[in-house]
């Protein structure tokens, strides 16, 4: 049994439940650019344990439950924790980078951390098959690329309340930490490593050109 995974899920459930029933607590620990820039950096971590509603919480925890074993089996329990928390921080950092001047920007959720775990799992086993809506089979590497391209679209369109930037930052965190912990992937899975890097390069290229 992965005690670290169980602990993360329990923490998410308890902290989110507290936030559901205590608006002051929710506002105090959510991701809020103005507050973070005023010195409340704890929000960059604490916001990853709050969720907007039960469905948001359930979706993130189920996704984590399914993909955490792939990362744990490939890298070990401690490295899984590093991927999770590192991706959470990467998601928050990228969100701050892109929204630093939007003082009213708010966000909550473990999506950045979970996306990092998902991307790490894809990097470790790019040929595993995933099911879109539980029905349509798709190779993991293709899903990862399409997911990040959709995140770029969401960041550009700004037409929903999804934290696409945190998702993307989490994926970058999962990607980098996995390669640092398992550098043999660079030599053994060079094509996949490069392929999964393409959406990340597209994002920063568009940002550099002012297209986001």
C-alpha cells in the first residue's frame, strides 16, 4: 500500500471539505495573485488541496488513484511524492508567471499536481492505452500531447473557469522531474521524450511572440 498516496488523498478530502463549509478558510488559502504578491506564498501550496466542489475533488482524486501506481512502480514512493508536490509548485509558478499582473485571479485544485503525475506516467509508459470517456482507446503519449495542446487553446481563449495554466505547469514539472529521476529515458525513449516536449516548446514560443 502506498501510504504517501493515501495521505495525499486524505489531506485533499479533509482540507477540501473544510473549504466547502468555511468560506473564510477557503478564501484564506485559495490561489489569489494579489495576496501571493503581498507575501502570502503559502497559497501556492495550500490552494492545491482545496477544490471548488465535490465533483472537482472526485475527478482529481480518481485520476490520481489510477496513475499514481504507474509512477510509484517506475520511480518509487518517495519520487512519486516529489513528482506530485513538485508538479503542484510548477503549476503555481507558471500560473504566477502568466497571471502576475491580474491581481484578482483566483484558482483552486490539485489539477496541476495530478497532471504532473499523469504526464510522468505517460513518459514512463507512453504506449499504455487510455480510454477517453472510458470508451475511446488512445495511446497515452497522444493523449498527453493533445491534452497540452488543448490547455494552450484554453489559456489563449480564456472562455472557461478551468486552470489550464496550472495544468500545463504541472505537466512541465512531471516531465522534468521524471527525466531527472530516470535519465535513461532520454536515451531509451528519445523519440517520445522529444515528442512530449513539443507542446511545451509551443507554449513558450507563443508566449515569447505574445500570442497568449
